[in-house]
């Protein structure tokens, strides 16, 4: 009997990393992070365990890379939305909110699982903070010219509200439109609390 399976193609290291992260996302989507191991990742990807360890070091390394990827996509989505935005506060606030919710929903439940898993690794405590700081810096740059200075607590409340609303939308308790609209209201409340909001 002839084996008709196509021979595996050797991938360059960057391509292999992309493939492994995609397979890791599928594994987490199927079974969550609790049962995720580098051995299972290697088996599903059709590669050896040493190769997976070479790319990520350990399972925490996989989770960190998945989260960094998400945050990079989120920043790119926001940058694209803001590129030709009308310089009016309600417009920009809506784009900031919409980009946040859209990215969270595009990632699905696996993102929430990865975030929860990261919390269990003390060595990775800075990963989320680093990514969050970069995203908040973009929000500040977009909003402050229209609203004046925004304090850190206000910016962080946008992230907290965004996470909660995205979880509710993913669970089907509210629509994506409701989540985005409510987060827009939060953004406007945060930036308006400094008394220098420009409505037009």
C-alpha cells in the first residue's frame, strides 16, 4: 500500500514559529490551557518536542508569545482605525472602544484562557503590563489632543471595562454593538472627567 501523504515541508524558523503559535491557539480553543503541554503542541504540529522547546522554552513562553501577538494585532487595529479619523472626540472615542472590543472578540475565548494562564506565572507578571502600557500610550496619544491630560487611573479603567464587556459579548450576554457602545460611553466619561473635553 502506497503512502499518499504529502511529505512535510521544512519551514524556516520564523515560519515555523507562526505555525506553532497557530497550532497552540487551536489546542487552547479545543481544550483550554489546563491541559496544554509542549508535548501536545509538538504532536499536533507534527514536529519534535526539542524543536518546540527551542522556540518557546516552556509552556509559559507559549502563552507569553500568544499574548504579545494579540496585543500587537490590537495596536495595529487601533492605528489603522485612527489613521484617517475625523478629529472629534466622540469619533475617536468610538474608534478606541470599537478596536478594543473587535480585537477581543476576534481572539475568542482562548485569549481569556491565555490571560488567566499568564497570571499563574510570576515570572511573566510584566508581560501583560508591558503590552497594556503600549496600548494605553496609543490611547493617550489619540485622545489627549481632543480632551486634555488623562490620568493613568482613567486609562486603566478603559482596559478594565473593555475586558469585562468583551467577556460578556463572548458569552452571548450582550451584543458586540452593545459592548462597543458602552465602552465608548466609558471612554467619553473618563476623558470628560478632566473638565477639558472638546465636543466638536
